[in-house]
C-alpha cells in the first residue's frame, strides 16, 4: 500500500514530495481513525496484538511523515521521513500533534 492510496482513502489533500507519495506503508492504516488539527493529520489504529500505530502527516514540516508504534509494554518505536528521499530518522518519542 502506498501513501498516495492512504491519503486518497481519507480524502487528505496535501502537498508532499513525490517520493513519499510512492512510499510503501502498511495497509492497516486504512482501518484507522483520522484526526485533524489545523494542517496536521493523525491516523491511529490499534491492532489485535494491542499495538497502537500512528501515522502523523505534517506537510509543512522538515519531516512531513512520521510513523510511531506503541507496544503493549509502553515502549515506542518509529521513524520519520524527510522532504528529501533517504532522509529518514528513527525515533522513540511521539511527534507533536
């Protein structure tokens, strides 16, 4: 599942780098709940394994896409994608929303 399909599913109309629109993400996000605050979006889904996955879409940010998973033990595991292909960072704290 590519990001462009997820954005279309939720009718999110934002400008993102072309490489991000073609980036693969888990289709589990299609069953998530969408929240919007100003020009920021968050898709949240809790899986059967009691893991909460969040996709943060912040088009004007240096890192416009961030994925964060919260494990049942409370640990956080995620990554954020920059405006330029290859600019990826691993994160362990929830981005601002």
